[in-house]
C-alpha cells in the first residue's frame, strides 16, 4: 500500500487510506525517495567510519568536508550522509485508535554492533549555518540511533526505500488507516518525490521488482548468446586445435 506525500506549505496533513487486502503483522513501514542519488561518489565518501566506531577518533573528519567542523569543533557524526538525514515523521491510527510503530531492530544487527560505537554520542550536529535534515538526541549513542544507521547504508539506485518502522498488529481488508505525517524533508532542491509504503514479507522476503527484471534480462541475454554461438558452431564449425590457425602458418613469409 502506497501513500504519496503531497508537499504543502504547512507541516502536518492527514491522509486516509483503505487497506485493500489483509496484511499480516509485522507490517513494514518504508519511506521512498525518488531522484535522490545516494550513490554519488562524493556523497558516499563523505563520512568517517573511524569516528562512527570509536569516540577516540572524534576528530577524524578529513573525509567529511564540508560537514566536518562547525564553530571550531568536530561534528559527530560528520559528513554529507549524516547531515542529510531524513526527517519526515509518520503516525498511524485505525478507527481513532493509535497504531504503534516499533522502531527497534529496523537496522542491520551487524551495523549496530560493529559500525556504530556504543560510546560515541552526537556532538555539534546540525549546528552549522545551513541545516540539512534531522537532528539527533545527544544522550543516545550512535549504536542506538537506528534511523541514522538505516540512512547511512547508502542506496545503489536513485529510487530507494528505507525502513522507518514496524506495525506489529494485523490490518484487515477494508480498514481505514489515518496517516499523520510531518512534512519536513525538502525534496524540491533535487526535484524528487516522497512516498510512504506499507509492506509485508513472505518466506522469500519482500517484493523487489528490480532484481526480478535484472535476472530475467541477464538470463535472456545469456540464452540468446548461447543460441547464437550454437548456430555459428553448426553453420561454420572450426576444428579445435587446428594448426592452420597459428599465426606463422597463416602468414608463412611474415613474422
């Protein structure tokens, strides 16, 4: 189920959506951005993995320019990726009863345990003249700032989805869901679009059109190449190991 974000001048708006078929919990809430190139080389490199892991590397900001220093002090976490952290917020209700969105465990466990330090806390973040996206709670270590951890795992394509949270109750067909969203994130600057997606998974995982299209395309290409090589082999066969194809036999007088 998709909810397209309509960008108005005010911060809050209400959107009413009807559930088209039964959705079994957990229901994953994603935000989708279009035309956002997280794979740009300068953007991808604008981070400090050393700083994210270890509080003793607080000043390791060489790769983070221009978001490395503010007011003469190092920014933690530094870099353009963290600076542009997504900051729209969503809340849901069904029949005037709130639906809780669980934001625990939305990031990769390996990222929480090995890439973001338990003793690293935000410092001097979003304090420069130009503010990017969301702010961070300075009393919570980066290993527990799961919205940040999800955002820092950059996407390979300009249209991508990132996990916002999980609704841990079933939604029934015909349920009217009220979505209250706070429209903070600026997509005008890169001519982008925002969408809110509710999805479930099966034992095979979630829906991914890109992988299916990619596999079919590559498989089809391999099939036609194999067919072409087979036709060439039967129409104009070449004896394997034929010495007449050696360069000195093809041109005996030359070198």
